[in-house]
C-alpha cells in the first residue's frame, strides 16, 4: 500500500462513505465531508428517511465492498458554469451554495469515486483500496453551516487509519474513554450535576465534588503565593463602557449575555477578567520599581455557548477561570516567561501528567503592536520552551492579532491530548486602556502584558482530572480517603473511635456501620474509588490493628493506627 498522510486517508474515507450511501440511498443530498483530528464526518440530507446507529453496519459493509474494488479517485477540473450545471442536474442544492463560496479565478475541482462525484479540493489516496482500516462510530444532527435557522442535516462520524492494528488501538481507547466519561462518573461518584431547572451549562457542585474543588483552590492559592503572585477579587459585572474600551462589545458581543440596566446604565456579566485587572493597575501611577505585577484570580465568567456544543464540564456557560496577568518591563519579559512556563509544568506534573507538548503561535499577517515587540515576545517564548526541554510545534502566522502565545497540551492516562495552559501576549489591551509606568528616566512607558491561564477553567480541569484518574483520585485529592469497614456490629465502637482519631488528625474518613455483608461494604468502597479501606474483625480488634487495603497496592496487611496514619500522610505529602 502506498503511504499517505492520515488526513488524506480520512478525507478519502469520508468520500468512500458518501459513495456507499449514494448506492444505498440514491436520493440523498450531500453537504461537506472533511477529515478531523480523530477521523472524519459527512453531512447528509436523507429527506424523510431517519437513520439510526443500526444503519451504520449496513453502510460500513457497502464501504468495504467498494474499497475491495480499488476504485480510483479521479480529479476533474470544470469551469464554474460546467460545475453549476452538473450540481444542478444532480439536484445537489447544498453543493451549489458551496460552489458559490469558491473565489473567482480559483480552480474548481471534483473527485470521482465510482458513481459518486464530489466538489472537492482534495487531495485523496490513489484508490479506495489505499484507505486502510475504517469504522463508522456515531450519528448526530447538525445544522447546515452551523446556523440554527438552517435545515438540520444528518452527520455521520467515522475514523480511519493506515492499518487494522492502529484502528484497533484507537477503538480500544474509545471504549476506555467511555468508561472514564466524566459525566457518568460525576453522577456515579456524586460529584456534580447540571440541572435543566437551573439552566444548561451551569454546574452544581455536590459536597464530594465541592471538597475536591476546595482542595484544588487551596493548592492553587498556595502555589501562586509561593511563586510571587498576588491574588485579586473582582466583580461579576461591569459597565458597558468598560467592555467598549476593551473591545469585547465590538468583537465578542455574540458570546456575551444581554445587559442588565442599573441606574439607567447597561451592565454586562463579565466574559473575561482582564479589564478588571487593568483597572486595578490604573488605580494609581505605577513605577518601574513596582514591576513586575503578577496578579491572579479565580474569577467566575459567563459566556453564551450554543446548546449544541455544551458538554458536561468541558463546555459550559458559567465557569471559573484561573486567570493571571503579568505586567512588566521589556527587560523583565524573558525571565517572566521562563518562570511562568516552569510554573505551568510544575503544576501539570504534580497532577501526574507526564507527556506535555508546547504549541507556539506566531505573528499573523494582520496584527496590532510594534513589530519589534512582537519579535522580542516571540523570542522570549521560544527561549523559554527550549530551556524547558519541551517538544514543540510552531504555527507560523497562527497567533491572535494582539500577540503570540504558547499553548500546552497534555496526554492523559489513555493517551488523549488535552489543550490546557496558555501563555498569551497582549499588545492590544495596554494600548486600548493606555496603561503605562514611570521608567527610570522619569518618562512614561507602555509595559508588556501577558495573560496566563494555568488550569484554563476549574470546571474543565476537573472534568479532565476525572477522566485522567477514572474517578480514582490520589489520596490528597480524594473526598474520602479512608473507609472503615467493621465486619460485625461488635466492631462498630472500635471503628468509630478510630474514625474520630483520624478526623482529628485531618484525614477524611467514613465508617460503614450498615448491616451489610463485608463483601458488599468492600464492593461499595471500591465503586466509590476510596483510596484505603480499614477492615476490622475480631482478630484486628483483639490486636488493636486494622487490615488495610490500598486501591494502589491491594492488601497491605495489619497495621496499628499510628503506622497507618504515617502511611497515609506520606501518600498525601507526596501527592500519590
């Protein structure tokens, strides 16, 4: 088999799927079928026919049949008039609209695969036999062009790889991901919920989830103080003129909620914390001697997300960002970037993420700010990455118009990559708000400003943690660290006394005094992912010990309370 890029294989697989569907459903209308990071999809209009997941097997069988024929992918170039005639004759109205999107003077190409011909730039593999291994995975609804006022199409997802071994590994990862789905585990472990009565995308943290959140926040604050940050607290709403100055009302209004009127002035729920931090900076004249300012906040923000993209904790409408802003002089910027990147890496490694990669986005064609500042900023980012030893990729011209950035991505326990921390320069807001400092020369100078989100948001970070640990949080994070399990009622008082001692020492422990069998109690503790179980029968009570079971190390044998507390404290201290 010829070697082709995975993106090419997947895009070709989307055409193979469309060719199979055309044979099975001759009246189908086609929209687009791109490759994606995980596979491919194609959008169809089946008219009154309603497809279900049971139909995927039939479509897949037809795809295999066509793939075995090794039909070539033939590129055909047509004039705009010829293309319009072809698509109109086939009554492919969505494709006619897509044709209109192609700029004048650009080549108009089609690809033919058997009876299927599609408006497409390509490229494709040579023939259907080159696609390798594929699998259709799911069906969903999708509005044409993503607009709710447009027709609802049927989107069929699939994936493809160069060989069956890679496909099998991916499908096993998908099955493991289902077991780790934070929405299911959030319910099973009683961590959080989202109520339609309260509103979609608004998270209710339950006591167990709330405990973990508090632990995360306490850790976050401690680490920030130790790394030279000061903490800010800012309001949830701000006047319209604040958001006009920041540019949010001009560029971001569709993602903001409708204003509320207070004293005949419009106020908006904040979508970001940055303008508030700038107002703190502007509250008085600043000297170069005060810089850098490192200000961090766990600030709750509100953004309108369409209902179709909401996804558990990963995509919500109200969330708490772990925002930080660094305001410094040009002379300080390189060491500040190096420090903040090392801080990010320290945090992610603390949470047992070992594979971390950086993605650098550089100056786009249209950008604001002094080119010399862009060059210095980009240099500081590259130097920091290279000193850290991180692997990285460069997206030339992929930065925002207001500054270059580093994005960090981490791989979780089953190899999935997650977008996490961001270190983002901003040459726009300092100009809009006209912030400055008095330099050593007595003149006013514009400082550098860097946005830094470490977790991103507490909600999404918690979702990633749930899936990374499969709900089995390390002892320092677990809402319940120890489950006391008396075998009979005779051991209740012994276990309750030990429970009180452990709680007094600061450990999180529950005593299961239900009239259930020992097996049922142990099963329940395992289902709740409790790190340690202390089982007590007549023998343990007589010897003043506990039979300790560890989630990580299985049965640890008998220990007295002092020895066990020392063992547990070691796990907590080392964040195991």
